[in-house]
C-alpha cells in the first residue's frame, strides 16, 4: 500500500515542492525534531570536542592507531553514532551537506547529527511511496525526484536552489549505496558543485562508515568548502567553452570526492580490524553479498526497481573500458585459450560488480525459494 499524502511529492513543481511557511517552521523547530528523530531511531550519539584546524591539518596529524570498540562509549541495544569531528558552522548560513552513500540507514543517521534543518534530496521513488519512515523525512523536509526522469532531474536543481535561500540541504551524490570493492567513494554526480557555484553556498563533506556487526556508525564532518576557492589546473587546451566548464566542474567534484575518500580511509584505519583475504576465499564476493543481504533485510524490496535505486555515475574511461572488454569477449571463439581467457574473465568481473544486476539476481533467487517452500 502506497504512503498516504506524500506519494506524489516528486511530481510537485518548483513553486509547490514546499512552502515558505514549511521552510520557516522546519528551520525553527529543528531542535525538537532532532530529539524526536533521536528517539524514533533509538540513537545514542557520542560527539568529540571541536578542533579548530583545517581539514589538511586535522588529517596530517591524525593517528591511525586502532581504537578498540570497548574503549568507546557504546550502549548495547542502541544505534550508536560516533561523531569524530564537527565544524563550527555559521548559525544562520545554509549549507550543502554532501554525504557518501553506504548503508540503508545512512539518511536517518546523518539527519540525527546535523546541527540545523537540512532538506533531504531523495532519488528513491520506491522509498517515497512505500517506506513508512519517509513520513519522518517529510517532517524534516525533503525534495524527492525520479532519478530516471530527465525532466525531474532538471527540476530538482531549481528546487534545491529555492530551499538554499533559507535552509540547508542533504544530498548523496554517489547516487547509490557504494558496493564497489575497489573504490572508497564512487564517482560523484556534479549536482552539488554546480549548485554551490550558482548559489554561492558552501559544501560540508559528511563521511559515514557503518560497523553493521556492532551497530556503530562513525561520522566525519569537514569544514565548509568554498568551491570557488579550490585550485583546479586549467592550463590545457579545450575544444570549446562547454568542455572547459565541464572539466572545471568535474575537477571540483573530484576534489570533494577525494576529501570524502580521505575521511573513509582514516575511519577504517582507526575503527576496523584488519581482515585476511585468504580466510574468506573470495573476499570481494563475501563483502558484496553481505551488503546485498543486509539491504534486502532492511529495505524489503518487492519490485524490480534496481536500475533506479542503484544508479551510479560511470566515467568516460569506465564506459570505454567496459565496451572494449565486452566487444572482445564476445568475439572469443575458444574461451579456454590462454590469450582469450583474460577477456572472458574481465567481462565476468564487470558483471560481478554490476550492482543492479546482482540485486535483481538475489531478488529472483529469494522469490524462487519462497515458491519452492510453498510447494513443499
């Protein structure tokens, strides 16, 4: 059954996606809302003291010595959130909070620790229409859109600009939960950077890693980033002004991604014990299946919406590599030949990393299991 009242919010135009009164009320009522959110999500938040350092100073002096879990203020039965760092933000300034996408509960976790109202930018229509937790997101304020609809992708940009006149936003520019075994952070969509350039709002990089086994989330929140002050090497020739602008924006997005990846690395080094790959056989597959199984437990997918729900940005180099591998693999006559086998294996590796495909395969396998059990 679809969620009553909020199911069609993604179809609202810029003028009607929220109201000025709604923006104001959400802004002034954020503290009591946060208490409600903390209670509803059973959160236990541990905050570190503020450090008056730049991001570079912070990470260059940060110890990577492992911190045992029992040395932290963890409460059993709670959703523990460890805020490693949080900057001093201007009380009246709206920000673009940009977060990595790691687990099904990352939205509620981040909303619990942000010190002001931030409208959620939601690209999941399935969640909007069927996930009851979206009512809490509506109370917070959200701008949903269909990520597969070109018109809605254009409109959501204007909607975000409207919200940023008075309120902050929270956006996940990876697009999908990151199930990649090779990338700390997936390539980011350029929306936040374009938004920052057009609105003169600063980006705050939020990085989350979840220890699912112990139910602990670790969060790092960067100092505000003025993208216009970031240095990009533009000393090269461009085919056109358009290609020059795209290169500039892509470069800024890469810098934001690098900041997030740096935080991911240090969180993992400090809070996660080293595992030995030979103990797991295919470690990559083990980790990926763990995430897939966890997603199905928490998100309760009932329809094939995986292309939209797990859409990630692919760089030009990624697309060209996949095209070459698939083309040559399809030309292979004898897949067992030494010269041909590497191309076949490379194609299988690409397929194993195709998250929508893997989600669909798992979903179909669970449906078959249910049918088989009913027949017995």
